[in-house]
């Protein structure tokens, strides 16, 4: 009990010790905030069934493809929309408890470290994607853009990362330049399957549909 802050010992009477790190935990104000966040997520899952079904239709607009499975596109987690995030959460809930716990830890680690360290996508295990059938639009479209269009997207992504870097600097936190400057390289080895075709108009059409689905769920 001597490890507890004075106010915690004063206002709380239920504590738990971690056998791994030895820290003492209690249900402080953050506990209710977490409960509220989980309730919001559950509400979004309940009301997004239609949008998540239509998300699969939008994904179907992206031609099936094949590659050398070098997992270059898994170097970073791609930008994802709200409806895609909800679909991923649903996949997480349907996993076995051990896999779900391991992946949740990986997602939390990625969330806190990805701005300061180049880390692989938390859904990637070896060269296999845990949610491959439900992978995000950015994963599906990687390598299908023309190189010119991909370079334009990469330049825009870099501008956003530079903006984030300045925001962090305002808080006294300086992000490594090697992380800010890093871009997933263009891959010329991704090819549409036989009988399918793709161009730089098809993919934005699918992306626009996904964005519309997300806006339907925005508070």
C-alpha cells in the first residue's frame, strides 16, 4: 500500500497487483472513461452492420491481384477509414482469446510507437495477415496504382507526416527524421489476376465509396 498515491488510498478501497511488473492498479477515473469508450464502440458496431456489408461491396471494386508475397505493403499500417476500423474490431472480437489478446497488445504498442519508430503492421504475423480476407483498402490497392499516381499519394502522405511532426514539436516532442521521411516503396510486382484490369480511376471510385460509408457513421 505504500506504493499508492495518497489520494488513491483515500478515495479507493479495491486494488490489484500485477504479478509481472509488481505495479498496483485500481479503478480510477480512467476506468469509467474506458467503459464509455467501449460503449461508444459497441454502439457503432451495432449501427454499422449495413455499412460494413456495403464495405465488402466497395472492396469488390478493387480487382483481385497476386504478388511475390514479400510483405512490403505491411511495413506500415495503412490509413484506414472509420468503417474499416469497425470491421477490423469485429474481426478482433471473433478471434480466439489468446490471438485477440496478443493482437490487442500489438495494436496498443503500434498506436503509441508508430510516430517515433518504424514498426510493421500489428496484423502481420511472419508474412501472413491475420485479417487478410478483411484487409483494408490501402492493402488491397497497394501496387495497383500507376507509379506516377502512387508517387503523388506518397508526396501527400509525407506532407501530412511533416504536419504531424510540427504538432509534436509544439508539445516538446521531436520525431526522428528517418521515421517521418520513410515511405513504403512502390512495388512493381503486384499484378491484377487474369481477366481483370485496373486503372487510376477505378481505385479512387472504391475509396470514395468507403469514405461515404464512414461519413454515414460519423457523430
